[in-house]
C-alpha cells in the first residue's frame, strides 16, 4: 500500500532553512560582499550545466581577465570560447559574449536589475534572470533550481522526487514559502538550493542533519517511493556527437592558426560523425570556415 504524506507545516520552513544557511552555507565567490552583478551573471552562466568545484577556478580567471561586460565585449567572441575551455556546453560562452555586447550597447555597461531586461539578453533564461535580480540586486522573486524543486517535493509534497519541471507550478510552490522581506527572501532562495546541494541530496539524503526534518512531509510519511512521471534521461556522453564536437573545439582552441580538415580527420574514426559535429559547430557559430577545409574560432 502506498503511504500518503500528510500536509506539511510549511510556516517554519523558510526561517529554519535561512538560519541553517547562514551558519552552514559554503563560502563561494558569488556570496561574498562586494561581488559584482557582472560576476553574478558570469557565475550563473557557468553554473547552468557545470558543477561548483569546476566553476570556481575558471570564474576567478575569467573575472580577472574581463572584470566588466565592457571588457569582454571588446574582444572577439572566439576569445570567450577559448577561455571557456573545459566547462562544457560552449555555446554558453558565445551567449555570454553576446550578452556582454548587449549590456555595453543597451545598458551603458551596467548589468540590468529588472527581470524583463535581463531576459532580453542573449542566453539568459528565466532562472538566470531571477537569480541575477535576487542575488546581485536583492530583488524579491522566487528562484527555482533542481535542488529547490527536490527539497520542496520532499518537505512539502511528501514525494521522493519532483515531477518533471513546470515553470508556473514550480514558481508558485516556491512563492508560497518565500518570506515577505526581500533580504530574507534572497537568503531563503540561496539556502534552499544549498540544502538540496549538501543535505537533501538526490540519493541518501542526510535527514539527521536537516533543519526541517521535524516538518518534512516525506520523512513523516516514512519515505514512500516515487510513483509519478519521470524526466527524460540524458544520452550518454561517451561516443556521442557532443563528445566529437568537444574534440574539434579543443583542437580549435589549442591554436591561433586555422585547423584543417586533415587535422580534424585525425581526431575521431567515424567520418560521418565528424562531419555532423563540424556542421553543428559552424551552424552554432562556434567555428568559422576561413577557406574551404580550414577553420578557426569565431572573430
Ligand atoms: S528531512 Fe530529509 S528528505 Fe526531508 S527535506 Fe530534510 S534532508 Fe530532505
């Protein structure tokens, strides 16, 4: 028989998580006083699909080299792709460069603080726009990432895992818990993500250390198994077109000279897959053909 979770007592969730976060949150660059809005935007681009431990060193290098959007906008987009290096999903580097150009041209070099203005920038989706408005400027909005969704699914809905993402539903669920005060709301947004990253992890949550264990609906119900819809599983990286794109891009990054078809042919055995990967890189603007059979990073 499936256990039914009782309704959670949600009033205490935000204060408990916020107090826990202030005592236990990691010391990360984007949480330090004086960290710039540009730094927050760059960090959110990098964190979209890359773990914190790989982002921190690359972020510091990046901000040393390009401390403002104006500085990044002044160099060719290919330099952003080169510096992106091993962070993965390199289209983010092109979008970040395009956003830097837009901030320079439309906003006088200052990262905007309004969610709609942020959403109008290249590569900025709903999560990133809200995160910058909240964490860089202290605006009061719900910010929902994977970790937030998992904690709410467990603590409030009494389910082991969240249902597949649903923007309106997820924002409403977070809004219900959000403190009225903007400073507290920002701390709660960061705190619930941190709780999901460190304690309420996907496998083997550390409930004994959890500040909301006494009101968690999933724990109270005896940890019933998840029976709802599942999100799609991502394809394997090894052997995928994504891997081949990564190999070609690494070759383009490694030199300031054009890379030839002959050199690219030596990177991977399957010529058809190489062709598909190269076509994709050219279509995405991550590579340009300087003459037939010869390629570089974009200008
Ligand atoms: S008690 Fe356990 S399952 Fe519930 S929110 Fe805390 S860590 Fe997650």
